[in-house]
C-alpha cells in the first residue's frame, strides 16, 4: 500500500473512531447538552420566524427571552439549526453537528500543520493527535462544551498564522484573520486564551518583527479586520456587560477547580492525559541541523509550541495561586480550560518532531501506524470511561416550558430576575400596577396586549428586560416609555392611557452601529480581495 493510501486510511480511521459514539439514533447526555440543544432550537425558531439573527432569543423561559446569542456566539450552531428547520430530528441534527465539528477540526489541523512543516507525515500526525487528544474527546462527549469544541477548529489557523508572522514572510495574514475571527465567533473565553498566545508569540519574535515593520503593519491591519468583522458580536456584548445589570451571583471557585500536578496524567474527563506528554519524548531524538534556515526555524517553532503547551498545562494546576488570581482571571471559570489550547500546541509540536524523525529515518509508515494506534487506544479508553448515558430528545422536547429554563449558571440574566421557573410559568401573562392579569399574544418575537384598564399606569409584560426593548401604542403607534423595574426582572411598560400595546426588541444604537461596522468591513475585505487578485494576475502575466 502506498504512503498516500496509508495516510488516507489512517485519517478515515481516526475520524470514524472519534465519531464512534455518534453512530446512534440517540444523544450522549453530556453536562451542558440541554442548554446547547435549547440554543439550537432557539435559532431554529428565529429562522422560522424570519428573524435568524435575534440577539434576545425568544424560546427561553417559555418565551420571555434570554440574550444567549448576544453573549454566546452561534456561528457554527446555525448548521444544526438549519437542519432542524429542514425537518431533521433533534438527535440526528445534534449528532451530525458534532460529527461535522470533528471532521473540520481534523482537516484544519492537517491543512495548517502541512503549511507549516511542508510534510505530509507531520500533517497527518498532528491531525491525529489533535483529534484524539483526551481533553478534546471529553470536551465533546462528557462536557458537551460546544463553545470549546467549535472554537478549537480554528486554533490550527491561529497557530499557523503566528508561524507565518514570526518565522515566515507573513504572506498569509488570512490565516491569523480566519483563526482569530473563527475562535471569537465560537467561544469568547478561548479567544482570550488565543489572544494571550498571540501576545506571547509576538514577544518571542519581537526582534525579527522590529526589523520588518511591514509585518507589524500587516499585523495591525489583520487585527483591525478581526475587530471590524466581529463588531456585531463583541460591541453589543460589551454594552450590556458594562451597564452592570447582569447577575453577579454565579461565581466559580477557581482554586477548588484547579488540578493537582500528577492529575495532569490521569485518564479523567477534564485532564489532558499521559499520552500527550509521553509523545513529547520524540524531541529527545530530534537534532537541530547546522542549517540556520527553515529547518532550524521549524524545530524552534515546535519547541515554542511545546513550551507554551506545557506552561498552559501547568498553569491549570494548584501550583498557581488561583485563589489570589480569582479577581483577575475569574472569567476563565475553570483553570483546566487552558487545556483547550495546550492540546493543539502540543499536537503541533509533536507533529513537527515526528515528521522530522520519519523524514530522516525513512520510517513514515511505522511512525504513522504506531502513533495512530496509540492515540486510538487512548481515545477508546477515554470513551469507555464516559459515564454519560444516552437519551432520546423528542422534537417537541422544549414545548415543555420547565425545560426552557436550563441556562446553566444563568450568567446573562439580569440581576433582578429572582425566580427562573416563575418566568416560564407566567410567560403568557402580563400584570398591571393594580395586580390585574392579562393574556398576551405572541407574534414571532413580539407580544401584543389589549383591553387594558383606563386606570392602568403601567404593566409588566413577560419579556426579560434587556437594553433595546421598545413599546408603542397598539392603536396610534406612538412610543411608550419602559424600564427594567418590572417584577422578577421583566419589562415594565408605562401605558400613558393606551388601551393596547405592542412590545418588541428594537435593539440599541450601539447594536445598529456594530452591524454597520461589520457590513463595512465585509465590503472592504471583498473589494481588497478583488483588487489583490487582479494585481496578482497582472504580475503573473508580466512574468
């Protein structure tokens, strides 16, 4: 069998093994799966209503709403939401989504490692380790951590982009752009970790970069492009977060969540496992050549990836005083989140090392088969220890309102919300200042209320208050004042004599501005791409 066929066979074997738990009509009931299924269904409802980009999702809490999409980006989650719109069963839509993420992650690692190393062997080894890495498997099947296992798809582009920036000519700034944009639109915490990685790599290569100011200019433009194209997400999120209205009660004890040093090597769900560290021993067999050029740079980059991965892994342990750092780094929630970046960094380092060894010793087949076999054993061992059971979620699962209140810690609920269950239980009723209750009519993401008493001064309507809601007289269309003073965090509308009212989410000035910035950035990038393409074609013709 040719080496190409061996690589393809191992790639298919790796992907099939990683997807093995998905070959069922049910879903593995991971820790966070209900919340992410709810997000998926909320997007489906928004698409069906002709409002695919709602920032306050209308399915949550029986229809009273939750700003999940404002604070938790939905980039790749639109895929299963569209499947649901097309009639695919909830279980199958979820499994297809997870399978797609595994395949995309494998391909991104393969492609980016190949760009860096120029070695097919290094590329496939990196992809295998990246895909079957213990924390990654548990992230998918135990935690159901959609944010992390979607963001990790774009981490190889970040790593390849940084290599291109510091060790190459930075002719592919789109790598870093695609990587950082993708990560931010999947998981904000992982984006912060990647930003720290970018800062570290820039500091490592600062001497080189200072000698090539054009690179720094390109880096600035790339950062500006990422900032602009993602403005529709981060600007509205910052606006609401800075207003101080969100709940502050749900805080994780990071010191308690940190792991012991020896626990790094345990075969447990939130650990990197021993295999990812054992494979680093390949570095002892790699000898840098005297060539000061590309080979030395590549191995040096592998060393930096290895050291960065090890530092992140150690930083997750109790060796770090997380109790003292809670106030500064509390946004991480769990110190072991750092494994989400540590794994890919170590995978790239090991891909580079094993690629060099197989290249010099002409042992591609042996290295590939043995390493893939080791990673498969590790992955199957991890899967066997998974204690999460399979469940079948019916298509009408979230028609039962109590299930729509499962928002984990509820970090994005206003602080004034005191009773989540009551939000869902009273989702069809409004209450005025005299205690009278009125049934509301929901039309898409709006609600209407009529037959208000003439002596009614205000009415609390079943929408969780977020900045951006608007109300108007149902008969004349005149604007009505509203506030966040409603009971249990609801929108309070001051009727001003109106007999009927209409309440809807109109958005804020900042939100509309952020959308405009994103559209302008997209337009500018398209124009730039067209011009750059024509210039390249012209230069090619001149040659």
